[in-house]
């Protein structure tokens, strides 16, 4: 049984499209990324991840923790990532197939302030607000997958993601993206998913949520994020690698240069994921945008973000890998 929907033809455009590059230009970006990963490398703060890279044939500077990745490992990782990703919901009719030229929409996250719907005043969100927004996203037909929208301010921030997951399991039948910040939280939320699914084997067959792992621009893989990704793979949880650079701040102000460093951050994480488990489902993500040079605030929703997201979408289509981009 499939939920792709019935289309009269295969040439479609569902949503707004922006064709920014030729295939030759995308290949040039790819080659520049391969050069960066081998000539400059990425800093990996997790000892376990560093040893995995080193054992696979990467070079490792143990003084700086810089890992340099040869091109063949990158190419092999791109080939081994599944070209279609099924975001499984608790209800099968809420499954979403991320493939080809299909376009869907999700809510954005994670807000640290909210406008109270009754008083209209700006305040911190609480656990009840998390529950309310989860129910809201569940009711919206336009939202295909639940993204953590708010964080409960009254709980310990080290375990806030576990509370968000609890709200998701209680009030949503869609798939979810919830970025766990620690391996301990990943284990807890995966075990919750095993219970909801009726057993670990059933969850592994149809995982109800995905991990969102964020590299740190420029070209750093933090220990918490990396170790949590490895834990997710072992527990049967899919992942999105979602770089969040700030052009003009943590990356070059030039968007083309930012695209290369962004791509290097994503592809190096892809290599690690495929080293741990070949064929592991991974999604190409981006929340990269511009920094306001006057205030140092991240400008989400700017024209530059739209252009960069379109560029990442075309690049991931070039790789034939599922993609998730920020819309603002």
C-alpha cells in the first residue's frame, strides 16, 4: 500500500520552484566541497567519531582533532543513502514520502518566546503550550510532519527534548523531527517510541520520529551532536543533518562560499552515518541564513535564506538525496 497519491503524469511542480544552477555548476560545488574536506577537513570533538573516521581511511590530527576525508568516502556515502525517505506516522495515512520532486510543509522550531494567544504579551513557553501547539500541528492538514515548535521553559533544559517527545507521543499521529541534545535523551525517547509502537521491532520497521543533528559552523561537529547521532543509528532512529550557518557571522558573507562549507558539514556527517550503518536513512537539511551585521541577530525569513534554501534543494536533488530546507 502506498500513499504517494495518484498523478496523471510524472512531470509536476507541487509548490514554488526556483532553478538556480546547471548540473555543471552543481558539480563544481561538489568538487569544491571534496577539495575542502580533504585539504582543510572538519573538526570532530567526539573521540569515538574521530576513531571511526580514522579507521575508514581519513587522516586525523590528534592535536587539533581535525579529520580530513578522502573523496571516495564521500562519494560512497552519497551512493549508499536511500533515495527515498518514508516519514512514518502512527497512522499510516499520515506517512509522508520524501522523494523526487514532492513538496510538503512543516512548522518551524524551536521558539524560545511566544505571544500569549489570550493576553497577546510576549512570554516564555511552558509545557502546556508545547501540548497545545502539538495538537494544533496535528489538526493542520497542511503540516505533513511535526517539528518541535516550542521548548518548555519550566523544565531542566538538559531534558527539555524528552518533554517535547512526550507531548508528541501523546498528541500527534504524524511523524516528528526532534533534535536530541544528548545520547541519554535519545535512549529515553527511543524507548518511549518502542512502547508506543508496540515493541522495538515494530518501531525499527516504522520509526515514529527522526533525529535532527546540527553541525556547528564553520566545519565543527560537536561531541553531543555527534554521539547522539551515533546513538540514534543504533536505536533505529532516522536522521536529518541540518547545518545552521550565519552568512557574515559564522560563515562567509558570500552565499556561494557559504554553500560550499555548508555542504562540507552535511556530507562529512553523511560519511559518519554511513560508516556506522550503510544504507541508514539520512536527509539533507538547512537552516542557514544571513546575520544582521548591525545587531548580530539571525535573519530568518530573509530573501537570502530563500535563495540559500533553493540552492540546497537543487544540490540535494543533484545528489538524489531527500531534502528539508528552512522557509522562514
